[in-house]
C-alpha cells in the first residue's frame, strides 16, 4: 500500500526532532523577510536572492521552495531564470578564486 500523505519538508523533520531549532529558524526568517525595519529590498527580490543562493548551494528542495514563493510574490519566469543564471555565474567565479593559488603555482612552474 502506498502512502498518500504529502512528503515531509526538511522543516517538518527538523520540527519533529528539534521543535526549538525549527522555531528559532522560523523566527529568524520572519525577522528578515517580514520585518518592516528590513524592507530596503522588496520581498520578491529577497526571494530571488534565496533562489540564487539555494541553487548555488545545490539544494533542490530549497530552490523549488523559494521559486514557488517568488512566483507568489509576483516574480516572473524570466526573473527567476535570471536569478539562477546569476547564481551559476557567481558559483563559477568562486571556482576560479578557489583554483587561483593552484593555477599561480602551475604558472610559476612554467618559468
């Protein structure tokens, strides 16, 4: 028999194991996302940043979650795609930075 229950999210699992841990995350999220004192960036832009960060950190679950929330906040498909492309670019730049010492060493060996 297959289960028809919806899949549990990572937050569901965290809440089951550590209610305090889940509660502190949700409070921190609200302090950033819902705090009028931190409204220089519109919610949609914060969610687009979340998409990029989640994609760069290779979290499919979070990327999908932020994408759904961004769509609900009015983000277009083009904006979401561009957030992913910017994340890819930034991730590529960090690979270049991480490899710079090794590449410099190789370059020095050629001289």
